[in-house]
């Protein structure tokens, strides 16, 4: 038991230190923890989540190409037109815009261009910028569990299918999208009148009285409406949307997927002894593609969705290069591709480290948590949330913790219901989108408080996650009756 606790402390320390350095350090410092467990303690190494990683690489390559072609500029411009048309209701429309941008491209890092516009519109309309900015930043991350190409959603379906819960991407989205929208609207409603109005805020009025500060706040216009969008950029968006439609159609109607013949071992089949005395098991024969009556058999296997997503995304990226003037060098230098590659390294290191620890102590954890899990299976939501606070990645939370949840005997529908709880990294305001939002707000109303946790993102984040998780659980009750 003491050894287990010490090894758990190594895991937690690696995650904590990695989160403090941020970016690539999340995955790289997890490698130190993995080295200590495997090389020093002799633990059996776990399995890195290669399927999920390949999908992320394909998706961010496609999204990066769309950004390089100018397609992202067009989407931001459309969002700005909506916000400027209805400035009075920016606290409602801003989180909807950031949410659906994330749903489309699978990453919340697309909002950096839109956030200054949200701040600019609200400030010049006399609305406290903290109100739309806080909830809009939260919405940009909430959309991850609602995107068909996001790592969290793809990992959930892949891991669930491997554990006997056959759920498709559209089925996940039918739960997560309405649930998260309910949570966001609840957060927007709570944010609608939060804080003092600007004309009654003494801190803001003091800044306004300073000519230099006034010029800083009102002397600039943040807009994309003056940017000319070429036809090639619009084509890139259409190609990207078409790729999403293809993925959703194949996921919804898997009978459309092509099949191919594979050799499968027959359960309980005897070993084969050859003429030279060579003994081969049914599994060895199946891997070699050898059909032996009574031991192995040929079966038709449908193409897996993780392969379909990779093929479609890479193809769409190629079409953007050929027909939309998307330059690969520009894509690689863009924030979407770079943030996606950071996510790959983070998930690679974190998930491998977590799988190594949990796989070696699965029996002990099953015995220790059996009572809690059987009586309150939904309590796993608190674990998901706590881990997310630590590792700043929803995809990494799903990849690292979902296999453990299934091995503990928690039903798949319950886990689908608590999926929104994998977003908890707003709790400590060190995530790039939150920090950027604070800097974009020239009024100074969006803040990280003196006591760290009393920041502008805490209330909308908690309201959104709690309401979304409750609504998602109710939806799964209706669908699955669990």
C-alpha cells in the first residue's frame, strides 16, 4: 500500500509540475513520471493511445489548412456581423459564437481573433465586458465535447466501443450539444447582470478619468469587417464542412462502411502442431492470416470509424492545398495546428503515464472503490473534473480516466451523461484562452482575483459544467433508462 501511494504521488507530481510549465511540458514531464515508474520501480508500461493521437493529427492538419487558406477569417467575420447586429444581447450571442466555432474546428484556440471584438463591442455599447467575455471564454472550451472531430469525443467513442458500449459520434453529440447549450445559456443568464454597471463601477470610472487610459480603451477598433475574404477561403470552409458531414453520415449509418476480410481466431480453439513439431496458437495463426478449419476463420470486418475520420480529414486538407491556396508552411505556423500538436504531446504523455499506473493497480482500485461506484456511479464526474483541473486537457482526461471508469464497472450511459464534467481547467485561471481574455479586455473588468480563485471565469464555468452534466444525465436516462 505504501508503494502504491508513493507511485501515485509520482504521477500527481509529474502532472502538477507539467501543468505549471504548460504547453509541451504537460506531456514531456509526464515522461519523467513514466521513467520513474517503469525504469526505477519496474512497473509494466501501459499502452499509449495511438488511435486517438492519429485522429487529432489528421483533424488539426485539416483545420490548420482551413486557417491557412483564410477560411477561419471568414467564420470570425460572420460571427462579428452577428454580434454587431445585436450588441445589446452580446452576453447571449458571444458564447454561442465561440461555442459553435469550437464545435466546427475541434479546438477552443480559434477564439483569439474573436475575443477582442467581443470586448470592443461590449465596451462601446456600455456593457460591462466581463459579462460576455467570461462566459464566451468558457464556451470556447465547452464546445470541445460537442465537436465530431475533437479528441474528447473521438476518444470517448473509441474507448467505449472497446469496452462494450457501442456508441457513435452522432449519439454522443445528441447528448452533449443540447446539454452544453443548456449549461451555457444558464451561465449567460447568470452573467447578464453580474458586477457593477460601468457607470457605477468606481475602479472603471477612475481609469476612464485618466486620459491615457481612456485613449487605451476607446482609441482602437477591433474588427475583421474591413478584411477582404477571397473565394478560395470560402471554398476551404465548404470543404471542411463537407468533410464533417461525411464523417457524421458514416458514423450514423455504419452499414455504408466498406468491409474487408480478416482471419479471426475461434474462441477455445486448440493449438496447431505442424509436421516439424512447431506449435502455433489460434491467435498466432490469425495474425499470420492463415485459415485452419476449427482453429481460425475468415470474417468480414467493417472499416473502423477512427480510420474513416483520418482518411476524410487528410483528404480534405489535401483538397484545400490544391484548390484553396492553403500553404502548408502557413498552416504549421498557425495557432490551430500548433495548439493541436501540443494536445497530441500532452495526451501522449499523460495518458501513457496514467494507463501505466492504473493498469498495475486495477484490482486494488476495484476492491477499494466497488462500494462507491456501485451505489453512486455518477460520482465519477467529480474525479473527471478534478483530473481536468490538474492536466488542462479534456481529451487527455477522457483517454486517461475513461478506461479506468469502465473497468470499475460504471455503465457506458452513465459515463456519457457525465461527459461535460471533463472540463474543469477554468478552476485555476492559467489556461491560455482565459489569460488572453483578461488581456483583451481593455476596461479591466475581466480579472484574475487577488485570491486566485475569485476570477471572472469561476461562476460561469461552474454553472455551465454543473447544469450541462445534470442535463446530459437526464438525456441519457431518457435514451438508455440507466
